[in-house]
C-alpha cells in the first residue's frame, strides 16, 4: 500500500480511530457517519487493523494516547470490539500509554461492553449524554432517554471506570437557561471527572443547517454567551477547572489526547474521514467506509486528500488553539500584533499571566473573534 505518508523518526504519540457507525443519524452532527450494516462491520474492523499495519511500517507509532471516536464506537458488537482493540494491543507498544478513550452513546452501553473495554486497557470513556431534558433529546435525534443515560453512567462506574467524561450541548433551539441549569446540576451530581460543554453550531450538510436556512432555527450569539457563562460559573464553583473553552476537568483529569491537538503535536488518524498531521503534511482518508475498506484490503491507499502545511500555517493554528486553553500562548508569540494585543487588554479580554497571554472570563465569551485577530 502506498500511503503518501512521511517517513518520520519522531514517534507519533497520539492515535485517533474513526468508527462511523450509528444506530441513528443525529440531525446536527457533521462528522462522517452511517447507519451500521452488520454485514460490513467485521470487514471494516479488518481494514482498520490493515491500515494500522501499513502506517506502522512508515511511522514510529508509540501512542501515549488513543481516542476511538465516531460515529458510535460502541455500536460495534462485543466480539468486534474485542477483535479490534485486541488487534491494537497486539500491534502497538502501549508501555507509555496514559490515556485510552472510547466514545460511547448511552443507548449502546452494556455491562458486557463496559467490562470488556476496561479489561482491554481502555481507561477513559466519553459519554454522549448532550442533555437530560427528554424534549431536547428528541429534538437532537438521540437514541437514548435520560434514564438510559443515567443507567449507562453507573454501568461504567460498576465496570471500574474512574475517568468518565460527559458531553453536553447548549444553544439548542428552544432550550432555556433553566433547562441548562438543571442539566448542569444533574451532571455535577453524578460526579464525572470531566465535562465537555459544546455550543451547537449549524454545520453545512446537516438537517439543522437546512432548517436554519429555512429560518426554522436561528443562531443567537448573545444567548449562547449567557449559556457559556452559566456553565463557567456553575462548573468552576463545583470544582472543575475550565481548562479549554469547551472543557472542564477535575484536577488531573484534563484530556491528554485533546491537549496534543491544542499544542500542535503530530497525530495519526486511521479509518474513513480521519485526518493525520505529520510534520508539514496533513492528509485525510476517504469519507466512505465501503470505499475505505475496499482500498485498504486491496493494498491501496485510503488517503483522499493531502495538504502541504507551512510553518506559518501551523503557527497560526497553534495560536488559535492555545488561546482557547487556560495556559494561553507565550506573549512573545503575539509580538507581531502589538496594537491588537493592547486593544484586547484594554477591553478586558486578554491579560498576561507568567509570560503567557490568556483570555479573561469575558474574553472566553469572544474567543473565536480574539483568535482571528492574530491569524
């Protein structure tokens, strides 16, 4: 298989694996996903391991973090998960592994799957709850209800998971601040180690985007800012550190995998639609799991597109992503924009802390606009 990937002596320490299967297609989701086809899933798992084998002949893959996302990885059967994750263990040196995350939807969590994942070395689960309000779950097209989400969390605890993230969404059509307060209160009461709170975005190609275009839904940035501010206040007062715009963690539980992205580190992505960035090359696999499987199993390359990066492009990305984090960006990185920096400091959006420029609480509400000024 000719991959086009770069030969690189520096080990790749972050691995992403994309599982596109979902029991139901959510109308807001822009990630590549399809309904699961039981006749194709085992062949797909074989293709994933085949791609990993090929990548490992060209790159030193010594993961410290693995993130299996989707889609819904737990839409795979227990035997398929055992085959796939066992294949990773057989092929990779996991001696330096510190974080192995699997995304899970409450509708597909079972005691058997949870116990298997834990036994194979997965130590972190990201549970896609999104809301505890039944009407909002229905709007989002989720396959689970609030009771199933609650039960799934406890199944994970019973299986021995001590690092669980709960995904939440705000800025939903018709969502009230009172509903958001209730969702935050319920989530805090469960006691997860990590909470991700994402603002709904209307992504092109989704049903929600089409409904927004028909003016059935509308974006309200002022309302979104109020939801974000409420999350910051409630979660920080409950002991969570707001370490990135959309992420809150108990001490010691910030996501190492996502931290690698934000720091601009190299990463390898396998599976359909997955991106990789190695040195100054970025490439993406084809976004169709059937074509992907056919190509890989026939000895071909699944890469659908490549992009040659420059040091300037990577620098801009690093500034934009680092500004979203609690550490911010070294002040010297912004010396090229003294006027913009001074303006944001005078507006109370940016401040210097121990040699780094970081967003203030007000600045976090306008993070994207601040970052754009420095790119």
